C-alpha cells in the first residue's frame, strides 16, 4: 500500500455530506475490470482533489474536488452504483 493512499472510508464524511446517505457501503462496479466492491474498499489518493481507484485494476472510479462554494464529483470509471436507502 502506498504511503499516501487511504481506503474509501477516509472520505465517508464528505460523501455523506454530499449524498445524505451512507456511501461507504454503496456497491460500485468498475467500468474497466467489472469488479464490484463497496465504495469504502476503494483506494483513495489525495492531492489537489481526491481520486478513488478500483483496488483490482487501479482505474479512477470517482474524482472529488472541493471548491469554496461547491463540490465537483466525477464518476469516470463507474459502470454502476447501487445505494442502500
């Protein structure tokens, strides 16, 4: 594990703030390798923003950038996401 890498649970508070539901248990299917895992199992890298990568193939699944007035979230590598409500 890279010293700068965390797991998806590290951004649980931010995700819950944005989505208003528990997101670490959301099931995400990777668009590249088709692996399905809980969002909390992703590998998280922080820099200018946050990148959540598939733990199987390292595809960037979710990107998050917090601005002063809003949060930008992209899902470039997510095929599907299943939320429990």
